[in-house]
């Protein structure tokens, strides 16, 4: 995805035939010397122009985009479809259709706020009278997000009969929007007791029921000191699911993954569980429950933003909670690893973080190794000790956490884990 910086075009990149002026992060205010004041709109903290300089006909001014985007925000707030579509009235039919679908999708979401704010001018196409702007989208899902999330999108504007309208996105100029669920087909929204499931795929009701059931299962292990609610995104398009999941996630490589929406301010932007319906649909009922409980454990522990806890403990702990109370036996759940151990190939070390990437050749075995490491801790030291190790490892190095909580060196822990694998899998 684009980082939205607008800086640093690759060397040797071919120029288009159009006369396009690329503009960096300085934005239109610096480019044209425009002085802008803002007042606060009550809907989601919208910022609307307080005073604007009049510019010659046809020349873009910062206030032109703010006016268009302000009209869109009010239309979303008030449910005025006509006003929303008027902002793209001169766009090609395909783009108008896409914007009509966007409006319909936004109206189905429980939005506590929606705002589109221009942050920079990215390109000026003088030949066609088009200006491409970078837009920061801020939004919040009522009852589920503690703070606003932020996404970047690009809009192309032009003047028609003295009025500025949106005529497309930035893709014709090689600027691409961050993915969001409103880019899916016609959305459906299902709200459970503790879940909000949004998507254009089948099975949303089932996912909501399973997430609702997973909340107390997670509570039993980690406690109730978390939000105890979840938002699941279920696009039918596997490529969109991968984009929503974030960098490093390939289409078709996961059934579900926990991620976060980048925040618009200091408060967190919101947790999401992205579900790829193709892979998720191939799981049996028991597998679906395990997977969703696993991902909800990541949400409860803040794993998506954890840069300290070892990967084996993050994934193994989530699997421990997912499998806990299930009727799945160890040998069945760790079938791939069991075959290796039975053949005398016992892993020499706990899996590194790279072992959990989608392209890993031993992805299944890595999860099984991590799960059994956490299961061993719970079996021998107690579940409360496993939880304490997890929390300790989030603030100190792995070796320190093992010593403080278990009284073991990494080498001593690894030796006990290898013995446990042989005992459980042979």
C-alpha cells in the first residue's frame, strides 16, 4: 500500500504524456500561499473552512476540496444520498457507481464520526484541469472503537461549470488508496452481543455467534481487563482480505488474522479480525471456533502491536486459549509435527518469528511447536504461571522472563520442551 508521503519517486520512473506536477508533503497551502482557518463541526470533529481566498476561475484552491469533502461528510451524517452523489456528478459512470456503493456501505456502518480531510496536493494535471489530493479519512465505529482510525485515500478533482467536483481516485496517477471494508461489495452488518461483523460474504451471522462465544473463553484465561468486544471484517474478495490484514499477508494464506486500524490521534484506532471466507469456510466447525478464539486472544492481549513478546509465546498462547476446552487431542492437533518427531526429527529450538510468516515451509509445525510449549507450561506450572510469563515477556527480554517466572534459562526451557514433545507425540 502507499505510505501516503508523496515523496521519493523511484529513479528512472517513466513520465506520462500528461503535464503532471508532483507535489510533496508541503500541500496546497504552501504551494499557493493560502491562509486557512477552521472551526469544529459536531460530526466526528469535522473541520470546515472558516475563510477562503477567492481564486481565478479554474485554479484549484484548498477551500475547493474542503467544500466538496464537507458536503460529503454532511451527506453521510444526514443520509442525503443525492447530496453525496452530487460531489461526483461529472465523474465517469463507473466511478459514480462505485461512489454510490460507497455511500450505501457507509450508511450501514454504525459510524460515530466520518471526516475526509485534505492533507496534501499530490499531482496537478494542467492539461486536463485535474488536481489529485491526498485525503486523510477519519472514522470511528460506535460502541467498538475507543478512538478514531485513519486511512489514506486519493481523489481527483476538476472544475465543471464553475463548481469543483470529484472525477476519480488517484489510480490514474499511480496513487492508491489504503484498503478498507467499504471498498468491498454491498455490505451487510451483523451485530452480536459482543461483536460487529461487516462484509459482503456469506456466513456473517455464524461468525458473530462464534465471536460472542469466544469472549468468555478468552476471559477465563486472560481476565476481563480488555474491551471484550470485536469487529470482524469479512470481504468476499481474497485480495481485499489480504490488503486489510496488512503487509506480509498474501491472498489465500490465512483463514483469519488480528490487526489494528492506524490511529488518527493518540487513542488506538481499533482492533479488527480480518476473515478470508475461502480458507475460513474450509475449516470444520471445531476449527472455526479454535481460529476465532485464537484471534480474539490476540485482540485481548494487544498482540497486533506487540513488539516485545517472542513470537512463539504470542502464537502459542493464542493457540492454548483456542484449543483449551476443545475435544481435539494433542496428536490430532499437532499431526505434522507428530510425524516429524516420530521420524526422529525433534526441533532443536523454539520457532523464530519468521517461522510464522505466510510463506514459511513449516508454518503448521511452528504453530504446533509454540502451542505445545505453552501447553507444557500450563501442565507443569499452572495456567496462572503461563499468563504471568506472557505478561512478563511483554516488558522484559525473553531470557529474563523465563528466569523470573519459571526459574529456567532459555537452554533449560528448550530442553524441557523437547522432552515434552517426545512424551506427547510418540
